[in-house]
């Protein structure tokens, strides 16, 4: 049998070529990197740049509203896209957003952490505070918009690559291998450089942001080159925005997913935002004590990956999600109340519990979305 015939036969059975699996899995790294670093954006602007809490709160409210509004708008736009790729001879609706959006996505990510240094510490200067607030808000909105365009297209691409659940699990397993270093780096780097920040630590942090942003472009470009869309899975008719919203909320799977997504993101953001402040004010947290503080959370991060994958394999994705959401919630509340005691050992224990569930958000979120998309398209 010729190579071309083997590929066609594989596609008819839902088998995805290894090149496509690895390309898709590799592209999980940028979003994981960016998400980890962006989790501490408030500590950068509040603790380092000196943005007043009032402006920070206003920006967060405006950003939250935009975050809710832009998802259905751009999600519907992506779903209704019909781009004919002459070179491949296929109709595409996701890959164009990934390919052309990746450079802008990385640029917007980097710009968030590069407000003019002259604006730092100008707490009593209303003019400077206004422009710092504007930079914080505009760059976040730009980042979130590109995040929606690129990541929504990326996530929606997996169900279209194959309807074979085993193949999806294999792709996700490869993705986990790429995600693990991204999770660790995306978690440790911002905390290490933004806890009790100095001019030197911020300079190093900004260099790392640029490196991560440049690196983040290439996985998406590799994906756009090697992963194929299946035109036969694309509906002929486009769906209007309000009809899409109505149909989505009629879908019980979607309603459950929205609740799950909101809870998991809330717990993640609460810990990631507060962690630099916790490590900053806890005493004593210098030298060897700092190393001991991080041993438990880092070990639990690695152990958490193994446990989550084992539960998913032995029981189900839902059981795995239940485990990691439980670990996130228990660890979150434990760390929060331990912080009031000022005891860094208790905070480390709470953070260790949290880290048992932390990888689950990155490992199981995409399969959960894929199942929701499958249910919605029936």
C-alpha cells in the first residue's frame, strides 16, 4: 500500500498522523506559558509600577465585562469563517486565526509588561496614574482579544481533527508532555521575580517575557503548517450570533462546562494573584527557608500530573476533573486562611494541596471542551 493510501485509510478511521499529533500538542506550550505569567499581572502593576488600587479595580471590572462579551462575538466569527486554502485544497475556519494571530498574540502578551519605566511609583501624580491605568487596561484587552481568537480556534480544532476518542486522548497525552515544563516555568518564573521585586529582578523578568513571547510564535506556525482541517466537518450554513448563543444555552453540556470553567479559573486566579504577595510578606522566608517552602508545591505539581492522568485512565475524565477541582478548592482556602497566620509552613502545605490539582486545568480542560463541542454539534 502506498504512503498516500495509508494516510487516506488512516483518516477514514479517524487515525491522526504522528506529525499532526506532535504539532498540535507542541502548540499547547504558548498558551500555558502566557497563562501562568499573566496570572501575576496585578502584582506587577500594583507592587512594582504603583498603580493605585482604585484604578486597578476599575480596570479589572472593565476587563471582566469585555472578557464576557468578546468570547461569544469572536467565537461566532471563528465558527462562521470559511477560508479556502488553495495550496491544500481545503476549507478552513480555525487555522487562519492561529497562523496569522500568533505573532499579534505574542506581541500583545509582551506589551502588557512593558509600560514606560518613568511612570513607576508616581502614585500621587493623577496624569501618570491615568496613563498607567490606560496602558494596563488597553494591553490586557488587546491580549484577551487575541487570546480568544487564537486559543478558541486552537481548542476547537482538536474535535475537528478526529472523532476518534482514543486518538484525542493520545494527542492530549503528547500535549501533557509539552505542557509540564510550560506549567513549571510559567508558574515559577513570575513568582520568583515578582515576589519582593527589585530593578534587577524586573529587568530579568522582562527579558524572559520577550524570550517566551518570541518562542510562543513558532509552535502555532508549525501547527498551521502540518495540521489539516476536515472540510467535511464544517457545516454548510453559517449560524447567526444570537441563534448560536440560544443554542449554546439549550445545551446542558455547555451549561455545566460554563460553571466548571468559571470555578476553575476563579480558583487559579485567586492563588496566582495572591502568591507573590504571600511570599513577599511571610517571615522568615529567606535563604534555605525559601527552598523548603517550594519543595512541597513543586513535588506535588509533578505528582498531580501523574494522579490526574491515572484517574482519567482508570475511571473517567469527569472523575479526574472532580479530583483536581477538589484539590484546587481545598488548597485555595487553606492557603488563604494560613496567610493570616503569617506561618510560611502552613502556606506551603496549602499551596502543595493546591498544586496537586493545578496541572488538571491544563491537562483536562481541552478534552472537556472537545466533549462539549461534540455534544453541541449533534
